[in-house]
């Protein structure tokens, strides 16, 4: 839904119906960069550098405009990918975690549980 919302916002700005502020444009660029590079993003500085603003400004602006942190958004994108892989593959958590941008399966499982309320194995069992 986050991706769909971003696409709708982007379409509205291109239609001329709404003019995105420079801050909104930067946040949209950051969201796009995260969606395209989530498996390899090592820090929020990388995203800020791509967008061309300081990490602190991006952090504050993103939180103000989206109501959540950029780190949370990144984790949501990663977990959305994980859900797809869990439902359509037999990859182990150890194999799946790096494909979603996590360094190890333990941190991946923790983030997955925090965002979904369930553990990856149970999610896989219920969504096959």
C-alpha cells in the first residue's frame, strides 16, 4: 500500500493537480531510492546522499511528512519483499534475509515479528 500511495502522489504531481514542495520531492525521491535499492542500503546517509540533502534534514522531513521514520519505511519495504519470498519460495531464513537487505536471519526475524505480529515461519505456513 505504501508503494501504491507513493505512485498516486507521484501521478498527482505530474498531472499538475498538486505541486509538491521541494521537501515532498526529496521525500518522494528517497522513497523511490529505498524501493529500488532496499537490499543493499547500508545506512540512511546513503539515501540522503542520493537525494542531495543532509541525513538529519531527510530524517526530520520524512518523519514530518510521512508520520514514520525512514528506517521504518525501509524495514517495511524489506518485509514486504520477505512476505512475497516466504509465500512463494522454499528458501531458508538464512538464505532469505540477505535478499531482503538483512545481515542475518535473527535480526530479520525480529524486525519481521515487530512489523507483522508473527514470526516468519508461521507466516509462511499460513500464506502458502
